[in-house]
């Protein structure tokens, strides 16, 4: 089975489209295969799978990340519905610090987003009954869990729905702006997955 891998505008953030084989019965797809991913230079050890369900359009989750030593690479995919998926470079000193990139991920498109350590991640549901499944390289650690405001003007994400329509948790609504947040330090020449 083959795999399409496309670099996005930020170092290490990748769109991945696994091959999907179908017939009148349905389809089959390998959404994660360590050997195939390694052939594309992506060598990660995932330790936990997460599954998120959002009942309605306009649910915003993020911008989330974990600090070292529990920083996480994430491989995000949608099994039902669609999301506007965002990665923000939060590596202070990086040439792309505070820049963001976004793509639509959907069950229909069968694409995935690889969000490396050093990036905050968030998504907005574009359809009701959306289910997101993502793999992470470190377990959840409440002591290292952090968030940044979804509407931080220094980042200026162009969310595709009016801000007044977004549904957020209290944690996300009251998260600090990037300039007050604990973030990563950029190391020139650091290796990306």
C-alpha cells in the first residue's frame, strides 16, 4: 500500500493521505504503518490513541500542547465528519514562531495531519456528529498540559466560522495568549519526524 505525504508551510507539519481500497462491500485502509511512514522519514513511537466526538458544527478544541518531557507528536484523522485543523509554531526563536497552517481533514478526503512537538494544535468541527481520532507519542500529563487562546491576535487564525458561533470549553475560553504562555525553545537544526 502506498502513502501520499505532502509538506505544509511549517517545518515538520505534514498532510498524509493513506491509500484506501474499496469495492461494493466497503473499503480497507492502513491508516498507520510504522514501516511505510519510516520510508517517508517519519519514525515515531505512538503510545496512546485518543477519540473525540463533537455533536454539532462549530465546536472548537484548542489550541493545546504538552511541555517536555511529555511533549507530543500527533497524527490526527477524522473518521466521521470534517474539521478545520490547525497547527501553530510555538517554538520561541523559530523563524516561523506564531505562524499557523490549517487544512480541512475529513472522512471524505481520508487525509491526516501530522503535528510535531513544538506546535500547538486545535480544530473546529465543520459538520455535526464529527469524530476525530489521533495518535500521540506521549501519554496525557495534566502537569504538562497547556493551552493558548484560539483568538490570540498575535497568531490571528482565520477560523472559517464567526467567533460568536464557536462552542468552547472553559479551559479554551480562558487560555492565556501566546506572549504569556509557557512554550518551547527553538533549537537550530533540530530534527523533525
